[in-house]
C-alpha cells in the first residue's frame, strides 16, 4: 500500500494500533526490518527484484530496502513507533531515480537503541545484523502479528478488487488463444500483457500454464510445449496491484468439446468448489471445509469407478490425496499466501486427511481466502509402488492407468468472508467452457 493520501495514513496508524495491542509488549523493543536487495551473480550492478518484508510493508507502506520500523511500548502513543530510513546516494538517484523517504535517518537507530540498552529486542520482518532475539519471543510475537493481518481493511480490499479486475481482463483475453499449436509460454505472455494493460504493476506469483500431462504439475513453469487438440489446459495466475495479489485457476479443453470423462471430472471439481465457497462464513473451520470438499470429490471418484469403498473412510485413510494432494486453499492479500497458517495456539494436524493443509483456523469477516479444489493424475504419485500397495483395495488401478497423462483439473476463486455471506471477488471470471 503506497501512501497517497491522509486516508491511507489513517489506515496505517490503525494497523499499528491494532498490532501494538495484539502483541502486548511491555518492556521488549520491537524492530521490523525491510530487508536488503540481493545482487545478481556475475558481478553485475543489478539485483533480484526487491520486495520489502510484508511485516514491514504492512505497517509502513514503504517498498524500499534498508528501512527499520521500531516500536517502544514504554513511550507515549505518539512516539511509540519510529520509522528509520536510509539515505539515498547520488548513484541511486541517478541510476534508479530514488528520492529520499520521509522518516528518521537510519544512522540514528544506533543511539536510539543505545538509550534502551539492556532491554530485550524482538526482530520481525527481515533479520537485522547484530540483533539477537529470543526465538520463542519472535515466534509468539509473529503469531499474534500475523493474526492481526488476516482481516483486510478497506484500503487492502480496494487493492484486491483492482487486482481482481485486472486478472479478469487477462483471463477474458486468453480464452481465444487456447487452441492447438499455441505454446504454453505464448499463453503466459498474452495473459500477463493483459494484466499490465489493465492497472496491474506485476504478477502475483509465477504464472502457471500446463497443458496435457503438464496440467498435473502443481507449480508448472510454462514451457515451449505446443498445446494439442482436446487436452486440458490449466492456467493458474493473478495480477498484482501495490503488492496485493489475486490467485485464480481455470481449466480449459483446447479446441473441441470435452470428452464425457473430462466433463465429468470438471463438473466434480466445480461442484466441490461452489459448495466450499458457500461455506465460507464467519466461524467456519477451514479444516472442516477441506474435509467436506475431499469427501464430495471422493464420492465423485467412486461414481467414476476410479475409487472403491466409502468416501468418508477413504478420506480418513488419506486415500483421496492420491488425486487431491493439497489443501483446499489459503489466505491471499499482501502476497499469494498472505497471513495463512494456523490459528494462535494450534499445532500442525498430522492425521492423513489433514496433514497437507497450509491453513488451520476459523474464518472471520474480512478474511480473503482462495478456494481451489483439484483432481489430478500425477504419475509420480499414482505409479508409486508403496502407495499402490497401501491403497490396493481402495483404487481401481487399471482404470486409473488409462488416464495417466491426461493432467488434471483445478478451479480456484478468491472469496471475501462477510457477515452477509461469501463474496467472490473473482466471480467475473467464467468457469464454464
């Protein structure tokens, strides 16, 4: 969130107030580092793209390197937070067009800390040289800070809506390019160009375009492979606006009507997604939504004669992970997995049905989450001898073998949880063929 006006400054002040209240520090000094750029190899004067640490950016709106935000709970409220910013060199002005940021000069951080010598320091954001922090204090403070960040304020929601609009334009434009003979990389180029034409300042994450068997690779990097007629084409991509990102997946069939099997598999995933979206209400436990989606899709796989038995029992054993090997979704916002994880105090659930989840928490108003069920035919999983022995009675392995190489289906939308029910921020992106 770049700071453009007084309204945004007020939102920053409110964020700082809520974070200070949540972390509950009494004597500890909090330092939040922006981070530093990483030079490219081979002695060039270039760096990898720099993004300030999200914990720093959330409370400052500054996306530049080297800064430190400090917090002293002993100070009166107007002086508790101090933003230390580095000076701008002549070279940075000339080569990068940087201007001096508002804030306290970074060299003044050392005497500021010297006046507080002996008090414990908690370092969040990027690690700071020479600063030592107790790991348990850092973990506890980060957990509370992350929890505060989950509910999005009006500025954040505005940025997400802009990113969703740009993403919708990209997916609308790309549909006419999905045909035999077009490469995965060509689709990526068309999609991302349309994002930039429509207010985006970047992509939210590395765009995924997988055709045919590549549609079964979770994070596939687009290749020169040419799409073949009748194949699945899975596209997972989203636009970024001021660091806030959208995360959408659509699955298409190239150049002809889908086969009965493709249509059945697609409808199975689509129904699971729609049902899961309807359950995105305050207080809903995410792991329960995941389990329900897993059971529904397993029921469908039984109907398609790919699995055998009782759906609930199969999910309890983890058999569904042969085809649905990831969680139902994650929070999204300031980054593609913004503030996900577990509710404060919860430990990772290692049961077979839930151990793949990235998120374990109750939903609340103003959370923005992805909902992304998927079913895939992944050779590395389905040809694994150990899994075949473990689930020999649960899977129709001969029938599964017929579909190895077909790829998979994932459908993903971004949902704002509200007191009045779920709002799908990406509803304008069609799921149909």
